[in-house]
């Protein structure tokens, strides 16, 4: 709700409402979100008549194309700025995401269009990553299974690598510098309390 307000939505009787112009003011777009999270949109022209061609499959023309493009851009911006992606669904993943948000005020950042199931968390002061979330095959981290796993990469001191990696609970950093990162599978193999402690250490190491 805070993100909606920050974006420019106003609280109404039945939910949240946002107004903006399209096509240089020739059209007016209203986006409404009810308390259940259902999104509705309405475009009207200068006379107050509802515009519907952007919903008609096969509608062509430069003006229709411009309306479509601007309409979709507004919805994408609302999606990116106001909603959290629900990529990581395991109990531990959700707990870790809540922990970094509550402890450090940081949220996941999805940086790669080609890899929408990967995200990073970084410090605000120097923009260095201290946690990386990925969804990969268990086989890619050395386990004998093609089942998909949610994993977490964290920083570690190089001198601690040898005594930490056991390929059961802790693995070499997947897709990261293996001298400075380890991987944890978010399947309760490692307790959530220990993961929190290692996140704190990773956060501090990202300050160097």
C-alpha cells in the first residue's frame, strides 16, 4: 500500500485509483485496484467516451499503436514500482527476503531480463551485493537430482571456505567467485537462524 501511495495512487472507497494522460493528453487512463488486488483499467477520450480499440485483437493504425504502447508502459511501471514479484516461494526463501527487508531495508532486485528467476540484494551505501537468489537444477550445485531448487549465494571470508564447504549443507558459490562466495540450498538443510547469521556476515563483508 505504501508503494501505491508513493507512485501516485489515491485511496478511494473501494480501493486505490490512479489517473494519468495518454497520447499527449488526448486520452485519460484510470487504473483502479480493489482491496483484493484486482486491477481494472479504463481509457476515455476528450469527449468522455470510453476507448476500447486497445482491447480489440488486430486493431491497426499509428494512433492505436501509440495508445497501446503508452498504456502497456504505464501498467509495466505500476507492476515494477508497486508490486513484489513472487518468484521465490519456499518457506526459507520468504523468511530470508523478509529478514533482509526488516533488518537492512533492502529488497530483491531483478537485474536480468534473460534470467527472471535470479535476483540480488545489495547495500544502499556502496551498491555491493551481499546476497544472490537463484532458481536452478539441484544438479548444477552438485546434487544428484534434476529437481529445481531455490538457492542463496552469500559472501564468506576466503580463509573460511575450506572448513565450510561440505557439498551437503554448503556448496561452492554458484555463478560467483568461489573464493569469496558460498551457496546454500533453501530447503531447510541449513537452519534459518544460521542463514540469518551468515547474511549478517555477508552484509559486513560487502562493506570492504
